[in-house]
């Protein structure tokens, strides 16, 4: 582009050059020099292990890189291949996943590993269509594996890439309605060669430079291509439709501590929130807190209960939960009530709780109840 054309574009508040092949070259040059070093990556111009790409992408859904890295390293140390993971039990996988949240991902992880081991002899299929047929793999993850692990011309669009494209092309239609247009624009830039590096470069650019707030435009290798920067609106994009207020739910939880130091836990149903995980027995979670006398009918043992003064508060994606916690100390031969659904209950020694498949909410409940017990003993 000549100097006159650049001057005219600047006067019209347009980027100095429209996004295109030069944009991709600039981005890849930046990635070669500035890429993040992550345990599932193999470096520029090298194909990654499909197993590690898949595992990292599933873990990264709704979770930060910082939180994922130690979990990823534990998983690949224990299960180096998808065949190793398929040979594990679901309980083992849930135990290793505990604390990472969104537990349906862990169940799908195991189901996907089983399918790849049985149907594909432990090798992930290379095409997006085949990958999308696997449990827990949607369009984004299929495109990421196809591009990063197999070098195919595929276009994964995560939150970071979505933001970069919205700004690069100044997409002003609010999300989520603009998703198809952003996906189309992203595909216009995907190169035939180094598609995996390009996808990871876009992810890194969004995470490190083109951040949601206060983007570092002066450091961005795509500044002269960015329409939002030219218009001075980069920080306002992408526009998001206001979310509905998160509702509150309430319930009662019952922490039973046996005299030998064991804690009573119950396995949740496979389907639904926290499916297959262990929990402190509780009432249903509803819009209104049940009266204490009614809640006690769902208690797992008939004994004397003490109510912990303050509730445990936990925020899920779609609602905020407040649990009133009740605790009891029972003898070793205590009999569980009908309401405890005995076939789903298990006693776990306190020293073994760290290895149990407990979601973070239930670890909060146990810690809250045991802390109050310790405080009372000290008084």
C-alpha cells in the first residue's frame, strides 16, 4: 500500500491496511518470538500430540490456564496416553479432576477416552467431522485438535479469538448474535499452512495483548490492521448483551462425623449438576430455604444436630447457592435412616478426604463444619 493510500485511510479512520495475508504473517512472526510456553505445546512449526491437545482443551473450557496447568501435569503423569486414561475408572478420573469444576467435562473425558481406545485403537481421528462425534467434543475443540495436532485448515474460535476478530474487523453487533459473523471473518484469515500455529497465536494475542479491559494496542503486532483501534473503540468491543441476574438457591447440608474420625458422604446421581461426585448429604436446592424442622426429615441419621451459625455460599455459573450446615457426632455403630439412601453412602476417614472425588463446594462445607467443631472444642 502506497503512502497516499495510507494517508487517505488514516483520514477516514480506517486501519492502515485491511486484515489479510499480511496480518497472518505479522501474527505468526510475533508468535514465533513471543509465544507462551505451555506443557501441552510442542513449539512453532511442530505438530502437537492430539491427546495432549484434546486434554488441555477440555480442561481449559471455562477455566484459566493458570488453574489448568497443575491438573494437566498430574493427568499426563498418571495417564500418559489416551489408552491409559481409558483403562482408568471413572471414580479415579473424578478424584483427579476434583476442584477443577464443571464436572460433566470429567465424565465426558472418560467417555471420550473409552471411545477413542475402542473405536480408533487409541488414536484420535484427524477430521473435524469425526472429532465432533466424540463425547464432549464440540465444534471449537474439534477445530482446535484438527488445526493444532494435525495441521488442517480449521478455525477454532474461543473467547480470546472472538475478541481479537471482533476488534480487528470492528464487529459492532452484540454477542451472541455476532458469533456466526465472527466465525466467518476468522475463517477468512486462517492460513493453509501453519493453521495450528495461527490458532495458538490468536489465543495468545487475546490472552496477553488484546485483553478484555485496557488492551495493549501499542504492543500489538496487528495494530495497523485493526479497525477498532483506528476508530478508537477497541476497549468497547466486543459488545455483549446484558446477562440476566443470577438467581439464588438454598438448602441444608448435614455433616456427620463418626467417633472414629470418618465422615459420611453420599454419591450424587450420574446425571445433572456435580453428577457422580461425592457430597455431604443435603436437601434439594430450591428458591426458598426450607424450615429447619422440615429439613431435619432429610437428615441421614437420627441424632442431635448442631447448626453452624453462618451458611456456606458457593457461586455456580447459573445460580448462587447458600447452604445452612448442620453437624453431628455419632458412634461407630450409628444406623443410617431411610432418607440417607444407604446404597449411595460411604464413610471416609478424615485423613483420606483429600483423595475423595469431592467438588470444591463440598470441601467448603466440610471445612466450615469441622472448623466450627474445632473452635467449640477450644473454648
